[in-house]
């Protein structure tokens, strides 16, 4: 996924997994464990870009 295709609001499971560099199955697991909040709209599961960015920032490892 290129930067031009990243949505500013919410993304599907597949788009979100691609955005943070994990498999859709792993992202689904993180969702089920409550690690990453999601948005439920009807039968769709969406992830906010800001939430994914916060998740990545939280997992960032600084060199010692």
C-alpha cells in the first residue's frame, strides 16, 4: 500500500494489516485480545489510522 492509498479515517482489516505490516489474521487476533481498538459499523470491522499509529508508537523500541 502506498501513502497515496492510505485513508485518513478508518480502514478495513486488510488495509490496516498492510498499513502496520502484519497479517490480517494477526491483526484480528490483536483485535480479539483487546490490544487494538476497532470500530464496528454494521457488519464491518474498521480500524482508525490514528489508533494504528498510536499502536505502532507504543511498540517503538529506542536504541540504548
